[in-house]
């Protein structure tokens, strides 16, 4: 069966030609010829038809200021469209493989394997009950495109889908292509670079778009597929709730002064409004379907009782419903359900108190249909809505609050100082003792309403906690029930949040605890001290009571980004792996269920990479079934903008998590040979030392500033957060995102591989090359952690282009360049050599489609890099040149499909 009319080469060729046509029409034929000259010069060098990039250099150097802007816009537009072509190709691959039954990492294959291996129905049922996957969308500023640009690109993507999947007449095809031409022409005339930083509200709306327009509909389809898959091999195994979506957008206060209580309140209100409107719409659609004649079909007792209860609650509305839908009980019920939805944000009584109450009414309808023998109607029309309500509730996505621990410490110290308590002078033990007694006593210690003469920070923190209590009263505890503490180092940092929550009534022990307090461990000291921190909490009377109320589940967040920036790629990965195992073992000994929250970024250096492989590479000890991870920046658009890709992502997450859980059940403690651990214990510290030596070398920060576009990135209006926590440009204080983004722009993906080679070489020197390579190859073949780590480094190495990076190195002072650049390239070349030797591959890239993508993109990114380096090298730039420079950043990000 032929499913598609086109292929990726057709899309790339025709879209590329369209960019050329629009360029010629909107700028000039001469401008088009200039772009073509640059493109051909880059391709000639890449193909080996030119001995050097000299011709490309000359063409870039000869560009006028106006022509520079046109060139930057042309290549940026090209990449935006090529990304759509590759997205469409991914959809084709998914559909073709699904049709052929050859889909890789499929839930279907896993369930079949379980059945063949003798996994009983009860065992599968328990596996599914254990699993809860919580993608958490963040507002981290790694999305370089404007919302307006993204909207135009979505429209073009929809047109490409129609051309590819529909049987069209020639007139219809011409009409669609005319619309694509119009959209690309409009895109050419649209400003690509933001003139202002996005507000936190903008970021929250961006996250909401994916929840509202893609995931809300995809969830029902995904569960239908999961249940169908299970039913092929097992009888009477229902699919429980497997996914929950969460968000930091509008509630993450760490380092972002613009996330105020008003922003959080607006986000909660808007998300509830969207959810309610979605359900009202679905109830109307359902009413059109459930037109069964009450004289022919008998409703069950529960539906009759439910209608009677509605009659007591809304006598007038019930009478209207009976008149409009005589002898149509399902329609009557749905009309009353819409009435209750209408009253959720209304002064009139009778509203649904929460999503569970709405779901209960849907369950009544579903059960009645089942009793009437109308399972087909129930499965097709009611079940998807039940899944949506079960997943999204009235909140759409639950919000996590987050702030830096220093702010909580300051707030507690100032607030209790008014009451005569000198918290600042207390040591850690004294602080824990004071906070514990304060939490357990019945009366509050501080007046959060009138705290007295306190700093702005304290006033802000206290107000947030007051609002926290009000948000839970207004929207329900499930709407905002998690508080994450950045840079947690001590048990008191967690107890401070519990104390502040207690003072405003969010916590009232021993009966009520309305939040999970989540330590974020991101520094080496915090990760290595995790057992000490958690042990202090589990032994604490107040915290142990709170934990019991929360079901003995402890969420711990691991910070991949800052860990990498502090320790380097290899050492950070090993620290995270080892400390996860220790945390999991400790929690198991304490009879506490661990839920790890992986603070992953989009890039390899920030914990990125294929999600299913990452989940399978987690230590067995940590796989309790519950897992939470951040989704950031372009990764959100890449995974969740297209419904088919979004559904595939959910399937891969489930497949990986259920396989990992089954393996953890069979082997609770992962059997890692001592020789492998010894190898890592040798390589990781050596790699950390090499990495830190680089960062601490006098002049490196200056080199970083001169040889990367960090000054442009800092002012690019990517997000509402400042680029650094204090405003200083030091590696320690700089946020991980601009650190990675800047290196990515130069095509020297240093954060994804630097010091890997140094660490491996120390190990090889210690044990000898023959024995060392034998062990490392064994580790790669048999240990998912090491294989994933090395494969991710290989991706970062494959994206690195030393010749392009040299163009940026030339911008630095000669002495700095000669001191740093040869060392960086030496580490890159040795890393490449070692990864290939250990993996046994001839090429760094093991995915053919990725290799094709890079080959397709590299010749087009090169002119943008040379233009950017040229602009950065100018002592004084005009405003027009500044705009072009910022546009090159967008274009390179689009070409690399990654900012950081």
C-alpha cells in the first residue's frame, strides 16, 4: 500500500527552489545569484571540488551591509523549511514502519515479547500500575524562533502533509502549493529576531499551545493504541493512567524576577479555562452521538440516580433538558454536565469541584453504555474523553514552583528575626531543630501577612507562599503541588520550604501536607552528599510525617546542566549515574519510593539525546516505574508539534519505561562488574581534573568571550530569564544554556566531549592499551549506561567542525588563541579516535538518517558561520549589522537544530 506521494528529497528540492524564487522576487535577481554563489562555493569545498574555502571567504568579505542581511535571511529561511521537510520524513518513516509491523522500540513488540517470555497477566498488570511518566515542560530560553514565525511554519507543515498524504487533483495540488508560496513569501517579510524579550506569560502560552493543540487530542489516540496492543496478547488487562504532564512555565522563579504571583495566577486560570472549554466542546460532540432512545435502551441504575441528583441540584435546567431531549437520557445528562462545567469559574453553585468529579459522571455514562451492550460507542467516543480528563484534569498541566535555596534561607531568617529568633547564627543542626519544632507546633511562628520591616526578597517569598495556599484553595491541590529547591546542599534547605508552607496552611501536620518538597541536586557536593541530605530528612520528625502523608514518595531532581558545566561531560555523567544508584539504595532501605526528576536539556551536554535510550540506560535500582523529566526549548517543538510524532514519543517513553521496570524487577540491583566501575572511577576524576584545569586557566573566560558569540547570545531576547544569576560573566555564574548555546554556534560542541579523551587516556595508561581497550569495548557492548554516554559524545563530536571553529578562534587575541585552540582541537581529535576505536564503528554517526541530515545541512550552515565570524570581528557595527548578526544566530540554530 502506497501511503505517501512524496519523499524528503522532493520536499527539500522544491522548498529550496521556492526560497530561491521568493528571494529573487522579494529582493532581486542579483541577491539570488549571490546566495547561489555562496551555496555552490560551500558545496564545492564539502565535495572536494575546491581545495579551500577561499572562494567562500572572498564572497562573504565582498558582501555589502544590505546584502549580508539578505544572505542571513535566505539561509535561515531555508533551514526553517528544511526542518519541516525532515519532520515530514519522520512521519513517513513512522507510518511506513507501522504499516509493515517493523516499528523500532514499539510497545507492540514489547508486549509480544513479554507474552512469549511467559510474563503473566497479573505481572503485566502490576508493571503498568507501577508506571507513571511525567514530562515537565520548562520555560528555559532555548527556543530562538518567534511565535509568529512558528505559526507560519506550522501552516506550511500542514500543507506539506496534505500534499503528501491526500489523493489530490492537479487543481487541488496547485491550490495548496499556491498557499505554500504565499506563506513562504509572508515568512520572508516577517521579522525573524525578537525586538523584546518574551514575557513569562508568553513562555507559559507557548507551553500551553502544545498541550492544547497537540497532546490533548493525542492522548486519547495513544491510550486506544496501547489498549489494543495489550488485548492482542492478554485478556482482562486494563491500561491504567500512564502519563501526567507538568510545567514550570509561569511558576519557575529561580533567577527570574519576572515570574510574579500574578503570572502564576494568570497561568493557572488560563490553563483551567482552556481545559474547561475543551471538555465543554467534547460534551457537545458527545451529545451529537449519544442520541439513544430511552424507550428502547434501558439506562442503568447509576445513571438514573445521577440524573435524579441533578434534578435536585438544577431543577430548572433539568426541566429544560427534558423538554429539549425527551426520552434521551444520555443527552440530558450531558447537558447537565455542560452546566456544571459552565459554573466552574462562576458565582453560581453546583460546579464540578475538580476533574475527578467530572470524570465520575463520564464513568457513569460509560458504565451505562456497557450495560446496554454499546461497547463500540463507549470505546470510540467516551473512552478518549475519559483518558483526557484523567490525564489533564481541570489543570491541563500541574505547575511546579521553584526558587533558589538562598532566597528561602533569607526569608526564614528575616521573618523569624522579627520574633526574636537569630536564625542566621544557627549552625545546621540548630536550624533543623528550630524548623522541626516550628512545623510541629500548632500555632504559626511568623505572620506572613504582616512580616514587618523585611527585604524585598523576603516579602516576595512570603507573598508567594501566601498565594500558594490561595491557589490550592481556588484551583485544587493537584494544580500546583510541587516545590523544587535549586542548589540544595543541606536538609535545612528542604525544611525551610516545609516551614514556610506550614506557616500559610499548605501544610498542617500530622493530617495534611499539600506539597512535595523536591531537592534539586546539581553540584558535585550536593550529589555526593545526597544520602546525608536525605538521611537527615527521613530521620526528621516533621519531614517524616509529611512524607507519610504524601504516600512515602520522595521526589529528587538531578541537575544535568550545571553538573556538566561544573564537572565536564564524562565526570558529570558518572557522578549522576553513581549517585542515582546510591540515592535509590538508600530510599529502598528507608522504605521510601523514589521518583527521580531528571533535569535534562535538549543538547547532549545538558542531558539530551534520545529519551527512550536515556530511560533504558538508567540504573536498575532507580527504576521504580515513576519517572519525571524536563522538556525544553526546541525539543518541545520537535517532539510535540506534530501529532503523529507526539504519539510516537509517548509510545517510546512507555516502551522504554515498562521494559526498564521489568528488568529492574528481575534484577533489582544492577550487576556491574567491578572492572567496569574501576575503569569509570579512573576515567571520571581524570576527566574532571582536565576540564576544571581548562576552566580555571587564566585567560580562558576572556577567550570564551572573544571566540564565541556569547555577547550576542546574552542579548538575543531568547527568554525572560537573565543569562546569568548575578549578571557577571564567569563560567561559574553563567547559566548552562548560554554556555552551551555559544559553543554550539561556533560548531565546537566542547560541552559534549571535552576531557572525555583525557579521562580515557589516563585509564589506558594505567592498565595498558590492550587490556584497557578490551574492557572498554566490553563495557560499550554490554552496559547501557556506558554505551549511551559514548554514543551521545559521538553525536557531539560528529556535529563539531574544527575548520569552522578555527574561524571563531581567529577572533581571539593571538596569545589566547595559541594557548587554547590547539588544546581544544587536540582533545576533539583524540576523542574522535577513541570513540571510534571503542565502538568499533567507522563513523561517529550510527543513524543513517542523521548522517544524511548533517550532509544536507553542513554546506548551508557554513556561509552563515563565516558571515557571523566576519561580523563578530568588526570593532564597530551599525544597527543593521547588529540585526544581521542576531539573525545569523537564529539561522545557525535552525541549521544545527539545536541551541543548547
